[in-house]
């Protein structure tokens, strides 16, 4: 199935209280260019992310945005420094006994002393987090591919319309080719008679000249190769593999045959047909630039 090089996909997930959000955007590029943006502390996940992207995409400039939200309330852990709290409590009791003071220490008072309570970030299991990121990435890539396939189907349909138009124009060129030779024979005979002042012209001489001309202007081979390239293009459109680069090559071959067709035709109508075919090929080339 044809895939466009332009697309968008997104997905969200969660791991150990960390919210994961991934977005993918791509535009046309001759080769695969993957750029991953994620928090620097988790830079180790960049290469695994690129490896997953490469399994889905062969061509295009792809930006992957990974956002990790760690600001949730349950991410904080309050830890009690028990040895320090015990030391404070013993010191207060010693003061109470030494100076005959009432012992009025409660938990709130004890907790207010420096460093008795300490707030810490919940520890993150990096391996589990990286696995979760890749799982979310797969979902985003699935949605990304769906969008690219939809756009690819539109591109393929447009290319098929152009191929059908080329076939109609090529059929007209095939019909016109014998007429070109016949018209040349008439002009040749008239020219020879004019030069020989209406003397009898040898049919053998005329036939020889016409045969030489017919060989020079025959476009049968070009039309056969043109039809072959069109058939190959249709096979590519039905392929499950990326076809962008191969389609670029076929467009060049189509242009080569049509250039020869226009040159050999030696006829204004054939030249116009060649120009019209080249216009359709150019439209195919423009669409091929968007195909993976």
C-alpha cells in the first residue's frame, strides 16, 4: 500500500506515575532523517526510539516529540529521618529533666525540627519507563501510518488518472504515426514532380525515400516501452513495499521515451501529443515526491 511521506500521529500512556505523551510529524525528504526530542535526563531512550521509527518508515524527515510529565502529587515521597528525630526527642527529655520543665513534645513539634522530615521524588524504574515509552511510540506510529496510508491512497488514485490519460494520448500517437508517413509520401511525390517538372516519378524511388523516412520517424518502440513503464508503475502502486525511489526512476524513463517520441514524430500534432504526455508525467513526478 502506498504511503505518503507526510503524516501525523500521537499517543499517550503512563508509567509509575509519569505521564507519557508522544507526537510524530513528518515531511518530504530524499532519505530518512529522524530527530527525537525528549528530556535530557532520559537521552538513553533516543536510539531505541529511532530504531522503532526505522522499522516503520524508510524515507522522510520525521520529528518525534516525547513529553514526560512528572509533576503529579503522588510523585513525592515524605521520608522520616528516624535517628535524627530520636536524637531530638532524647535531647528535649534531657532538657526537661535537667531544668524541671514539663515534657510537651508532640509529633507536630518534633516534625518541625530541621531535617526530621524530608521530601523526595519517587524513584523511577528507568527500564520500565523506556519500555513504556516504546509501547506508546508504537501506538503513535500506528496512527501515523494510518494517516499516511490514507494520503497515499489519494496520491495513488491521482497517479492512476494520469496513467490513463497518458495511455489515451499514446493511442492517438500510435494512430497518427502511419498518417505521418502517408502525408510525407504525398509531399515527397509532389516535391519530386516539381523538381522534375512533372516528369514521371519512379515509384521505387518514392518508396525507397518513404521507407527511409518511415524508419526514422517510427515510434513503435517508444510506444511499446512507454506502455511497459506504465504497466510497471501500476505494479508499484499495488506493492506493499516503499516505492518512492523506484517511482522516481520510472518517471525519468517515461520522460525519456516521450522526448524521443516528440523528436522522431516530425509532425506538429505528434509534437503536441508529446507535450501533453510530458505534462501528465510531470504531474506524476510531483506526486511521486510525496510518496515514501
